[in-house]
């Protein structure tokens, strides 16, 4: 029996060391060497070196002077530990009611404006850090008024922040909410 058990235990130990330790350490080391910022979460730091967020995970911005992200179905909003969509189908009454409420609020804030889909729908993960250029531009009047800034300059900042689709064809143009809000704070700081 020992002659059968010994090779199994040696194989298990060998593959545990190779695949459970050596391989993950090698991949982690390669990622740290080749892509250190991405391997560490694409963290965004302020001027003092404090972490203010991640370029890959959305945050809740509710003040009028900030660009607002799309709705989140992750926990209480952008909770990475609860990352997932709502699992509500497109005909779900609760989803329809929430989207209608959000759309009505945006129509009241921006009368006569076309409301972009990402302004009322959540992403699959609930953590999307980006909004469409159309949704960002829709918010420009509110941001400009709250910051006492020229609307044209806010729109120019939004247009400058638009990132094209990856490789020119993967995905849609997008604006990173955190990056634009940090640029707005730098260009038009809030007093008091």
C-alpha cells in the first residue's frame, strides 16, 4: 500500500509547490515588473500622496460641482465587495420604476435634454468608473454653475477627458469620472 500512496503524496506535494506557490509568485512578480500601477489596483493619489480612489472602480459623487457617475447596483453604491449587477431583467417592475425615477429626476434637472442610457442604467459590475461623453456633457451646466466657471471651459475639459475606444474599436468613448473631477478641482477649486 505504501508503494501506491508514496507517489500520490509526492505528486500532490510537488504540484502544490509548483502550481500553488511558484506559479502565482512568478506571475505576480512579472505583473509587478511589467505593469506595477495596474498590478496594484490603478490607484489614484492626490498631491500629498494620499490614495483618493482607483481609476478602475467608480465612486459616489453627489455634490453639484462634481461629475456624477452612472447608477450602481453594487451594495450601497460602488461597493467593491458587493460587485455585481442587480440581476433584474429588463421587464422587472422594480428596475423599471428605479430607472423611471432616475430619468424623471434628470429631466427635472435638465429640461428638454436627451437623457443618455448610462445616466439611468447600471453596469454589469456596478463599479463602472466611466460615463459616456453625452452624459458628461449633459452635466456641464450644473458643474459650471456650482463652480462659478464658464460653461465653455467645463465642456472643453470634458471633451479633453474623452478616452477613445481601446485600439480604436473595442468599447465606446468614455470619460473617467474620478479623473475629470480631480481636474475640475485643480482648475476651478471650490472655496470654503
